[in-house]
């Protein structure tokens, strides 16, 4: 899959990619069976991928923050509320 073009304006970016012909046919068939355009289908795949990656990044960020906090000497002297507040969670 190669990037062919990347065009941008203030509100959107247009990305043109090349995919193998069989994947293109599969996309067309899936889009047709779902009553959507290929563009809408690909857009939904991209959004789903980004949201999955965002969850992974948030989890990694939380783990890193937890590891840093747990390694501090004063961790055991903090109340549960202070610990939860450090992680920016609702209490």
C-alpha cells in the first residue's frame, strides 16, 4: 500500500493510496453489500483503527504514569483519594 498523494486544507486531508486489486474488489463488494460507498467504508476502517490505537496509547500512558508513581518513596503515605487524583481519574 503506497501513498500516492496527500492534499490538505484547513478542515480535511485527502489521502490517495494504492492497494492490490483483490483488496479493492473486496472493498467494493463489502461497501455494496452494506449500502455505503467505498470511501465511507474505508473512512470507517480508518476511524476504527485510530480509536483502537488511541486506547492502546492511553493504556500505555496510564501504565507509565502508574509505574512512575509506584516507584516514588512517598506512594505508601498517600491516601486513596490522592493516588486517584494523580491519575486524573474520577473518585
